[in-house]
C-alpha cells in the first residue's frame, strides 16, 4: 500500500471544480492508501473553526468518511490555514501535526514541512509569518467577529498577491542552505514539502550521502497533484479533472 502526500489545494467556494476533484480523490484513491498527509494550505483561507461557510463543512465530512474507513489522515498547517483548529480536527478526524514532523516511510526517516520556513531569502514573508504564528496574535484574531476576520483574510490575500508579483522566483523559492540545515537539524536526508508550487523530486549529496527532496504540486484549475510513496520509490502524479 502507498502513502499519499498532497498540499496547496487552496480550496474555496469560488473554485468548486477543485473541491469536487478533492472529494473524488478522497473517495477513490485515498481510500486505498496506507495513510494520507496534507501538508498545508488545504484551504485558500481559514478564519476560524466557527466559520460555517462552505466548502469547510463538506470537506470535513468527506475527510471524516475517509478516516472512519481506517485511513489515518494527518494535517500540517500551511500559511493560509494556520487558524485551523481542534474543532475542525474533531469533525474531520484528521490528526494535526507540529510544523515539522519526522516520520518513517518505507524504512526511511523523512522530514515533513509545509515549506515556507525554507524560503529564508524572503525576509518580508518570514517577518509576516512570525507575526501570524504568534499565539497572542492568533488569540486576538480569533476573538474578532467573523465579518472582521473575513475582511482581514481578504486584505492579507491581496497583500500577498501584490508582494509575490514584485518578487523574483529565486526569492520565493527555498534556500538550498536552509534545506540542508533543516535536514541536519532533524538528522535525516529526506524531505517532503509544499508551498512553492514547484513540483519536482530533487536529488543531491548532503555530507557525502545521497539526499532527496520532494516538492508537492499545487491544485490548479484543471488538475491536482499527489506524491505517491511505496516500496518502489517516490513519484509525483497529476490528478486530471474530468473532461480536462
């Protein structure tokens, strides 16, 4: 059986076809998996578990159906859904992970990250990340009325879009030294992450030993992306939308 990894779906009500693709993935491919890992940005924005706007409820129910079938489903927060909390986890049956987690995969120790902590050249983003991950900021934000939180999420998304357009590709990608540092800090040579929307499997030498880094793909208008890991190796596969 295979272990599946996905990230950067950015589910939202304005992209119903992507939500439908994800629901189909859960119903079909994920049901046959040994485990499913969602490495952040499942939603385009998550303003709190008390928000009943779709597709949150539909997604939670579909994940619950999967976990009730005995497929362990793990979730690691991204930079868009860092406010996703215990209420959603309980409703969906997902198992939240810390922002860095080492697992054993086919006999190999593998580090899991969302990936944004590796983009150290983007100093502006790292400062923003430190702010929104601060427990005091989170508590203050979640105490705001839903309408205020919804407006704040819209402002943050627009600010992010404008900032990204002004940055070069190398700034928004991972820093190779940061990758090596993270691997050494966790005593591993294998890494899986998302965030950058640059799907690939990279191989290089770390301290004289082979290292491997899989970058998960984002889910675009016409397809999704999944990393399949089993005894035969790692492979990235597209998930085409019906009729695409």
